[in-house]
């Protein structure tokens, strides 16, 4: 069974559909893998192997009866723990929600169930998705399977480590400023933040509503595309979800053609200040694309300079309001002070005990940014920057079909390196944040290994809103080109984990 | 609560100009709530009409109720407002347990309707034009019940219960511009304005408009300034005025209270005040200043509401007659005197009388019943509730009298049975055998019996002293337990005298 866990989702789907292997067998193989390695990696916050197997058995039955015809039917999946699930606690990485079992499934979870995809468990994340390393999870960090002393990226480090340690072929992530793409880059995996509104946010515990987007996480571009096709689509429960379909990502991933495409290199994100190995691999990829007949153009995005500043006003502002509902009145933790337990004191005591340091930091930031007297200076100014960034992208996409940059300035850093320096941590997301501010789709694809540390590097692809298919087309081609150069998939360079 | 010192009302008006401003919350009668699919229903078991959205469970998202938007547009149009082609919702952030999200989703700087006006007639007959600043959409909060403690408020309560059935019920808040120049009639104007709003939303069919259920709620802002002063005085906002009568009383009270303070060199504190109907006074609530920081920002979970020109025009076409036009029309159709008509308006009985007339009654008969016997019964009842009778039943009662089937006295008796729920007037007359006796044989026998003990009557009638007939008619009515047709008795008596 160990070879099953190394297979891609599309391969597994084919084996299952041919009847060569059952969903129960595939699911069990991944559960066994978790039993062997997750003690070390800590991708999961919750698993219920029995329930996963029961779901897989039901999928096998339904598939045999012809009731499920989804392309990924039978392939199991891990879900980030900020999506509500009726059969598993949903904590969003916070103590304040410890043990809370939602009474409803997120729309994406419903879609996974309807597609016959057994859920293997809920993956770890920085508390309420605030962080780049999972070090802010209230339940301890996840580890990078490439080097257990390093971070797996964040906030979706549970989802990136779960696929890169072969505990799941697929995972669901959410990306507010890079939480899918950065973890993808540092674990040698693929992750897409779709166009804002392409995937319903209903049931995603909100960080910043105008920036959050759920997306697919996998080990290759095709699997990522297939998963996006399963979870995308209009949802009347999410007013911001797009009414129209964006077409087939799977078909785009299979095109693998970049000839004649205009690839834009963002001047502000073209390698300066990046780790040498990151910059070197990025330049190589540009040469590969040019050699394949793509046209490389430089684009100027002057407002990107202010992106992080704007992001760290808009995000905390929305988060401070979104997190107000955690007040102990209706669900979750309740802490009653020993004396004089007024409603205000109970709310305050609960939030004091239930929220971690990064969450408190951002609530305070956001509350301040929205307060009268500060609004125009901070929140209002940030909205203006947001508009300017959107204009930068509009101008850039007039010259280029797809924009590229390194996904992150560095390879995976060590635990503890940035935990006490919020600004350094925030700067990680310098390349990924603009896409969230503009609502456009972005993808991180493995881009070789850095010479200096042998760790994976990612390349980020960006496309205009609704043109997610372009990412898959270029991403699929890049992936193939790298495999030819490196001789195997990037993930296959990862060291074997010690099996318990 | 000690009653504040008040200045005599006339004196207050001599010294100060009154400026009022009214905020009316109208609960819409949509089937479902503003942002979720829960039933919008009054009186259900607590916390039965709730879902992840209206109790703000993590992950839930709002979606705008289309009917609520249409109702809001109708209200805006009926108030002569402009309708915004695009409008965002905003979040009004504050922590309070009746507000599940700890923010209220409301329209802030982009109301769906703005710049309207409403002509309001006060009891004196004078018509004031009240300018409407805006009408915007928002959601209602849940209902808190505080248990234990003496204050009846969350501070000091042993514990509090929350019912989220009302949380998320669609509201339209209608805000006036400052209203100047009402003078001594300001209290009456405030009440008449709210009555007009009620008539409008009821006529539009967008709200049940029952004040006793909180469907229409009014916050009354009152400020005073010296005559001729330019700067507005500091205002207070009185909440919890849940009937037309209390609006009038509360505004009058605030005028007198503020006048006393100002005249004695004091200053008015900008604050929320609560009206206490039983004590006939307001008490200080939360200090309210413009520095209240609700950290408004655009609601990122909703796209802007963008009603099309076509939708707005289609809704405009469905608007019923304006209340002022309707009054004019009814006054013409009914032929009441000006005073009679105004009394009907002030008694808030236009609807009932119109429906009664539509059901076949003569306008004067309908007026007589609603303004007379039924009003008396309503006044005597503890809650001043509307009597348990339909306009159709009143019309039927009037018709029975008109046809001579019953007389006034019998009619009152029948009415008692109708109110007791025994059925329609005709059914009751039939079942209880209450029809007047107009059988000449029976009447003549009764008249002869009466004449036997009053032999002077016939000669008196013959001499033209008709009032003598009254004694006989009274005796006949008494003998026949009121069921005699008095007019016929009189006719027969005269015939007998003239033989």
C-alpha cells in the first residue's frame, strides 16, 4: 500500500474508477501513513480514521451504483481546520473554539462530500490563519517534511505538510495574503489562490472577508486543477461568489503550452532582496519560458511598495470585526471571572484567555485603524492603495498574459527565526499579498531547489481576475519542464521521513 | 425615579423654539429575515427561528433578502425619496449580547433612499411638510430579558436571556431632517408623523405596522433654542415611545424638562432618554455623543445593492394612493363635516370606516358605530385594544338597523354578542330571536293594554299634543322587552287616535 500514497490524485482517481483499487484502500493507506509520520510532522489537528473509512466505503458503494461520477470520486482529502465540518471539531487553530463542532458544513465541504471525496482530517494552521509558519497555532506548529526543524509555511502549513509528507494526495487551503502559496513554495508543492469569488467562502471562518479565498493544495498542477474544478462555482450563500463559471482548470493544466504567451516580470518583485538560490532559480525559469517561445516582458507596479502596509491595515480592520463574534455567548470557550462577572468582564476574560498573541495584535491594530480620527489616515488610505495596486495590475496585464515572481523571498526558515519579529514575518508575504488586494488568481509551482540549502523554491504565477485557467496552462508547462531538467518531480527530492 | 422639574408648557414655548427630529424604525413583514432564510415571525418559542447566519456562527455569511430591498424602495418612493442606484451596507461595531455578530449590518453613508418629504396634518387641521433625510435598511437585534436585580437592565441582573428570533429581522429606519416651526404643535406633529408613516407602510403592505408589537418604533429627538437663535440646541433622543399617545407625551415632557433646565442656566446633556409611560416621564440613559465610535466600515461580505431603473419604476407603479390624497378623496366621498372627518383621522379609524363602507354601510352609520359605541368599548377595555369585530360585521349591523330588522337598543345587544364571539350580527339576530316585532296584531294588542292604564293619551294626541305618545310607546317597548318596532308603534297609535 505504501506506493498508493506516492501516487497523484489523478492517478488514484483512475485506479479507483477502473476498479483496481477501492477508496477504502486508498483512504486506509493514507491513514496508515498519518499514524506513522504525523507524530513528527503534526499536520492534523483532528482525525477520525473510522469515520474516514466509513465515508470511503460509502463512496465505493455509491460509485459502484453509479451515483457518483465526479473525476476525483474516491480520492481522499485533508481540509484546513478553518472550514466548518459537522462531523469534526473546527478550531481555526484557536483555543477559543476548542472542541466546537459546527452544526453545518461549509459549502466547499459539501462539494467534497458530494464529489465522493472522503475527508481524512482537519489540518493545522496559524490561529485564525494569522501567520506564515503555523507557529501561531494554539495547538503547536506543523513541521516541514523536508527538514523538521523548519516551518512548513503558513497559515496553511498543515495542508502543505500533509501533502508533502504523503499523508494526503490533496488538501484544501485558504489564502488571505499567501497562506496557500507560501506553504506550497517552501514544501515543494502546488497551491492556488483562485480569483476572489471563484470558490464559495460560506463556512470558511473569516479572517479578512475581502481578501480570503479558499483554494486547492496538491503535489502537482493537474491535481490542483482537478480539485479547483470540484470546489469552484457560484453559491447563493456567498454574495461575493462569482455568478459565472471560469471554465475547466483541468483542461488548461493539460494544455502545457506557453508558446507566444507574454510573461510579465514584475520589476518590484524580480529578485532583488531575495535569497540567492531563489533568485537564481527564478531567472532560470524565465530563460526556460523564453526558450519555449514565450515573450518575456518587464512590467512596473510602483504601488506594490505600499502593499504590505495597506494589507496590514485592511486585514486587521476586517478581522477585528469578524472576530467580534467570539464573545462566549453562543458557542466556544467561556471564562467567567471569579467575581463581578458582568457580561463585559466575561467577554473580556474569554477573549483574553482564548486568543493568542498574534490575534490580539491584529485586533488591536484593526480596531485602531477603524476608529474615528484614524479611519481616513489608516483604513481609508489603505483602500486607496488597494485601488492603486489594482490599477498597477490592470496596466501590467495590458502588457502580459501572466505575471511571474518568486513566491517567497526565502526557502523555509527555522522555527523561532521570525516569531518575535512580526515585521520580518509579514515581509514573507511581499510577493503574494498584492494578488489578494486585487482579487486576482495566483499559484505557486515548485521551481527547483536552492543551491545553498537544497530546499524547495516556488515560482508564483498571476493572472487577471477570472483567468485562472492561464495559471494552470503555464504552471503545467513549467512543472513538466522542471521534471525534465531535474529528472524527477521536485517532491521526490524530499528526504524520507522516519516512519514510526 | 424622581420626576424632573418642568416648566409650564405655554411659558416654555414663549421662551424657546422647539426643534424635533424623528427616527422611525419599521419592521418589514417579509417571510424571511434580512440576511438569512429564517422565518420572520412574531411570538414563536425563543430561539426557534435561528440559523448559523443570524446567530453568527463562525463561517456563516449574509445574503440580502430581495423582498426586503423592494419593500425598502417602496417606502422610499412613498416618501418621495430618491433611490440610490448603488448602496453598500456597513458594519456598525459594538459589543452587546443581543447582537450576535457584535456588529449590526446597516446602511451607513449610502442609504437606499434619501431626500424625501411627507405632508403631515395635525389635529388643528394645519399641514406641516416634514423633510425626510434618509431611509435605510438594517437588521433588528435579538431580545434580551434580564433576570434578577432591580434595575431591569443588564447591569445588575443576575443573568440575562437572549432570544435571537428577532435578530436579523429586516428594518427600515426613516430619519427626518430637523423639523422647525411646529411650535406648540410639535408633540402633536410628532405623533401625527408617526401615524402617517404607519399608514404608509401599512398601505404598502410592507409592514404589519403594529406599534404594540414593536413593528413601528420611534425615537424622538428634541432640542430647544432661544427664539431667533441660529445654532441648534443640544438634543436628547427619547427611546421606548411605543404608542402615538406616548410620542406626544414624551415630546411635550422633554420640551418642559429642557425649558426648565435652560431657563435656570443649566445645560442639556446630549443623551439617550427612556420614556416611562406609567410615570409620564423620561429618564436618563446612556450619554450619547457624536464621539460614539462604532468603527463603521463597508460590509465586505455583501456586494452593493444596485436596484435597476426598471425595478424602481416597476415598484413605483405598484404604489397605492398617498395618505393625503386618500384623505382628500374619502372626505369628499363620505360627506362628513370637517370636524367629523378630523375626529376620525385623529382616532385613527380611517381604515375601519373605509372597510365598513366598502362592506355596504352608509358612511355616517359606519362613523357612528366606530366613533361611538365601539370607541367607548375600546376606551373602557384595559389595553385600549381594538374591539373584536370586523368592519364587515359592523356593516351588517348597520344594515339590519337600516332595514328595520332591529332597533338601536337591540343593535347594542347584538353587538355585545358579536364581541363575545357568538357570530355575525345576522346569525345572532336569527339565533336569539332578537328581530323587532312589526307584526301589527301583536303591537295593537300591546298598545291597547297600555292605553287601558293611560286613558288620557288618545284625547291628548287628538289635541295635537304628540309628546303624549311617548308614554305609550315606552310602555309598549317595556312590555315587549324592547323588541317592538318603535316607529310602527307610533304610526299605529296615531292611526288609532284618528279613527
